């Protein structure tokens, strides 16, 4: 029907930008108020600093295409940790209350897996 394969690398670039922006912004916001964020997720300050910094750095790396597979794998681990906490600790449903379920984490996890499997496409700085 449609022959859009030639646009695959552009789609991958757009996906990298979107998922990277989400993680970079999340990490940046967490770093702005570490104590509140740590309290909200039940982690000590040091762990919160590590996770927020990893989200920020991983998001930027995915956007720029700098070691994007490694960055995506790191962000996958963070996403799996979030899902684990929401499902087994907080007993949050798939959709959650007020849209705070773990469906969003699974969506991002899927996007990150595509980046891992495709190495982010052709438009990358460093593989």
C-alpha cells in the first residue's frame, strides 16, 4: 500500500527526540527538588541524585545519538524499576489514578527497546 520505508530513520530520530525529552525533563525536574522527589518515591537523597542524573544524561544521549544503545539500556533499567515499584510496592493499577499508572512506563520501555534494537537509526553522532 504505502512505501514509507525510506522514512524509517526520520521516524527513529523523532522517537529518540520524544523519549529523550521525556527522560531529560524528568531528571532535570527531579534534580531541582531532590528532597521532595526522594520523599515521593521513598528513596534516600543519594539514590535520587543518581536516578535523576541518569535520566537527564540518558535522555540527552538518546536525543543526540551518542552511545544511544547504552543510554537506552540504562533508561530501560530505570523504567523497569519504576514499573516494579508501581506494581509491587504501591499496588498501582495499569491505568492508575489520575493517569499515574504504569502504562506510560511500558510505552517508554517499548520505545527504548526499538532504540536498542535499531541503534537509533542513521542519524546518530556516535555509535
